[in-house]
C-alpha cells in the first residue's frame, strides 16, 4: 500500500506503466532468476549463505589495503618472511619487495627481463608477445638468511638466479645476482603451466615439464650447491610413473626422528592409468621420494628408486554405495602442528562431472597417507589385464624404504639395492589402497555455486571451547570465503560460512594466498594485484552480545561492550563466545521479552488492494517467521514473545494471497479478516528475536467517499474520473495520524482529492501484462527501458525550454528608465 498522489501529473498510460514497474520490482524481490538451473539433488546440497558479505568497495573503505604494481601482472609467486618482515611478489619481468605491515608503504623493485633473442624466438614460435613471451617469475624460495632463489619462464627459456636481501646504511638492500643459470627442470616453460617446487637442504625438488611443448613432465631434484648441478628424475614418457600430470604442491615432511627417513611429498592430478586406455578420468595423487635417494644402478641411473604414489579420495557417500567424487585436486595446504612428523593436510578438490559443478575441502592425516604407502602394491600383468592387488612376494628391503646405515648396514644407499628391488620399482609405483579423508567425507562442500574454489590456507584458532581450523578459500572469480567446520557431540559436522569477500574489482582467479599469523593478515594475489586483508571483522557482526555469539566466528567474542577479537590469554570474564552451538541464551544476558523495544507501526490499506510489510533479517542464516494476532486491543502497543507465538503463523504460501520475500511479507489482496497485529520474528538456532511489528487496519470499500468510489469503478471514467482507489502505507509506511478514519457513511476528508490516482492490483497482473511472444522478465526490461527513454526526453525538453528562455532574455534586455 503506497500513497501515489504525488504522481498527479502522470497520465492514465503513465500511471499504468508505473503500476507495472512497481510489480516488476516486487517480482525481482520474490522470484528466482529465470536461468537458475539446479541439479535434481540440489536440496541435499543446500547450504546457508555467508553471515557477512562484503563487496570490493566495502573492503576498500575499511581496513583492506590494495597494491597494483603497475602493468606487469602475473602475480602468482608470493613469499612471506614473518621474522624479517618482507613480502616478495613475482610478476612479469619484475620482482617486488613489499612491507607485510602495509602494502601501501614504499615498494622496492628489481627488473629481470628475458633475453631479447629468447623473446624473438618465442614470438616466432607463435606465442603471445604480451602474455607468454616474457620472464614470468614463478618460483621464489628461501635459500638462506640473506638470499632467495628465484626462477622465471624467460620467454619459454627458463632461467634462475639468486636474489640478495639485506640492509645497509642507506636502507634496504634488494638486488639480483649477476649469475644466471638454466631453469630447466626447476621452472616450467609456459607461464600458464601448473607446477610445484620446494627448496630444502640446498636441493630443489620440482614437479614440472622440461620441454617447450610441456609433454615431458617429471619429478626432479637438482642439487644447487657446488659448481656442478646433479639431478635425478622420474622416468620420461612412462605413463606408469606419470601420466599427463598437473602438479599442485610439494612439502618436506619427516617420517621419524631419524634424518635418513626424511621424505618429500608431491601432490598432483593425472590421467588415471587404472581407469582404462580410453577412459579420460582424472585422479588426484600423493607421491613421495626419499631425500637420500641418489638413484640406482643399471636401469635406474639418475632415476628415483623410492618413488611411490597413491590415490587421494575426496567423495561424499551416497545411497547404494554410490559416491559423489571430487577427483581433481586444485590446491593443497599443510597445517603444521606441535608434532612436525604429523601435520594436517588440507586439499581443495573440484568435480569433473558434467551434471553439476562443485568444490570440496577434504582433510587427511599423515597416518592414513603412510598406511597407504605401507600397504599392498597395485599390479598389472599386461595391457589387456586389469589392475589388481599384488599378492606375490615383495623383495627386501621393501620398495620405497629409505636406505639407512643405522638400520641396515648392507644397504647404505639406494645404489646398494638388489636388482630385484630395482626391477620391482620399475613396474610398481602405484599403491593399491587409496588415501581416505578424515571422517570419510569432505568437511566443506560448495555445489551449484556461481564460482569454484581454487586456493586454500588454514589458520588454527584457539577459541573458548577449543581449537578450530578456519578455512580461507580463494575462488576463480576473485572472492575469498572464510568458513569453519564444527563437529557436534554426535560427531556430525556442520559447515559454517562466516564471510564472503569480493576482493578484486573485476572477476579474476585467486592465484596465490599467504597467511601471516603474527600480523593476523591474509595476502591474496591475482592478475590485478595483491590485497592485504585482516583475518577478522568482528565489529561488523552486530552491536549486541546475541548477534556476536550467533556469528560463531572463532576470531571474535563479546567483551561486554562490542564484538571484538578473542584473545585466549585474556582474563576478562566478560568474554562471551560459543562457536560449537552459537547459543546466546547460555552466553548473553538476554531476556525472553525483547518485543517491548520494537515500535509498532500502523499501516492502513484498502480492501482488495495489496500491502507490503518490510522486515529484513540481520543474518542470511536466520529464518523469518510471520504471525498475526486478530482482534487485539488497539491500545496495547507491544506483545510478549509468548503471546506472539500463540498468534496464527502465516505460511510461506497462503492460497497465493501472501508471499514471503527476502525483505518482508506481501499480502496480495486484503480482506477485512487480515486486520490485526503482524509480527516478524527472526529464528536462528534456539534464539528468536522480534524485528518488526505492524498493526494493519483495513478500510472497507463502502467506507470510501461514495462519489469517488463510483468514479473509480466507472468503466469510462473520463477526464474527471479516477484510475482507481488510493493505496496508503505501502512498504510499511505509516498513514497520516490526523484526522482519524471516519466511520462508514462519513466523508474521509484526509483522502487525496486528485483526479488521477494509481491502483495497485493483484500481483498476478504482472504475469497478465506479458504477451505470448515475450517472457515477463523481457517485458519488464522493455518497460524499464521505455520509461528511462521517456524521462530522458522530458529532461531534454526541459533543458531546451530553459535555453530558449535564456536566449530571449539575452536578446531582449530589460528597458532602463532614467
């Protein structure tokens, strides 16, 4: 119900257009997009939205700091040094030195281009001069306290060098070494090729291709110390070792307290050899090699003798044993714990299914990974045989075991392995048992979403009821999602999305993420630059204890005055936090009767017309419920919660008379029985809160002015007639308090007397307005466009008239009399 008497200058045709425009606006509030196709099982994947959703402009106006770095682009390599306080960013022909305290502080830059002849050869080979034929810095690894090892694509001619960082009397020292060495086997040729590298103990372990076409991919180890660089790799062009791999991550993880058992783990995805020759199925893998592997004799010279791989499984169990598989690994993060031998492994996976897009996060323990490598081997006799579990005799020492002089004096190095061990390793790199995630399923899923998860970093946060692993997830359209998985008492997992931040102004995939626990900052890069984000935005969750508690953010708690960062060492007893249940009743001094603080607004409507009662939830995770109290005492302004719950609950669809929308309740056709007190209550977990109250008064048709009522229902109203009855109080607006409503048969003097007034009829009129050739959305769009053109013409005509009057005044100056 709205007062449209201000539209007195609009003609009948304009009034009808305005009426349909308003109905179009209501349609946008209630109906889903016409092209929203969801999978048949989308209900099973339903997930609440983020509690806090911020746009790029919101972040820019707050504490976020952005760094663009010119026109180089390609900011995929990030390296953070918490202790020395610097952040390195690798870009196109440049390496940048930033301050992690604030990215807007002065930046230091070194210029490192590719050789001119290599750029020319790259261009002649058909590569793009702008996006490929340059030196894209892909690798930044700490070498020692003063140097960083850096590698770039070098216009499809990989090159590596050392970067010196330090301080002198004039300021920071930031310069490249004059020695440039080949990056073959350390860095990919193409800036678009996924790869991984890890520098440990003076040796670089890398998973990358070593040719221009990217067909010869391998797991390499290159010794950087000394004048001669020694290398060792997987067998070339052997699909049993690697089959079209895409490398994701690599990490050095010790197995025992003995340094001889130290291993490097590689995570990648590849075409599954066990799926069949013609099957293009992709599996995710984890592989490992021993650090002290120096290769074998005869057939395995300069080849790994300890290389083993196993499948990583990330799936959602379904009925009848049918699982939804998330096969393709996108990113990996190793969360260090107090035990360096047993970190927690987090992986982001995507589904290759053509039915629906989806992403998932699975968690793995090192115990389950080691169990797979200590289990049976997979075996295949010939090209026509299936892969089966190997049940034959396993030679000694067990293939994949690291040589150790302490435990085995006969096999001090891999060159001492017997021939049967070497022959077995050439044919049995794959393990039979897969690595299953903790809990047997993902801790976080995102299905039928507009974006896909691509990157992950994890922060272990100490909360009031124990530690929680907070996920910071980067998407393929420039967003960062903060989520947490909560395990309940019955071991059920609850996925909570805390934030969704649109980091960059234009959609661009998140390329890299670095987490600073010391500074409580997250650094995110894309082709557009680097962003610095705080790990928490507690002050945005709300202004009272209940809202702060309902947020369930491990970073935040109620300190008695505001929602602020939680410190486990704080001795203040006023701290209130409940991540596990989010129950304000047990944490906050809330009272059951909170409706007394909500003002009751009076709304007047005419019988047969529509009304809209506005009510917006403070959290997207809350459920809004409407109740109506009939025949209530008009002198009573508030109702208690117990009285509200006794009222009639208004269902989601009431015979097409009422519709629940995101911003309120739409009653499409008012009847005298609709009068009463309407209450909007927010329900989240066990907590309910009154948000809005409206006392709706219905004006019967016979209470209107007889003459006006007759004119409004005349089939041909003419110039002096009305286009309909007036509607007052639309969108929750209160009617004029004075003078009061008159009784039936008396003149309603407060009704507007303008001859043209706009009727707001049934919501169904919007669908009747469309034609057979146009959908309702297309009709609304055309109507909006015509209205916009009409307004532009009116403004242009007004400007012309004002210009004509100004010219007349200039040509005819006023006569001056003496």
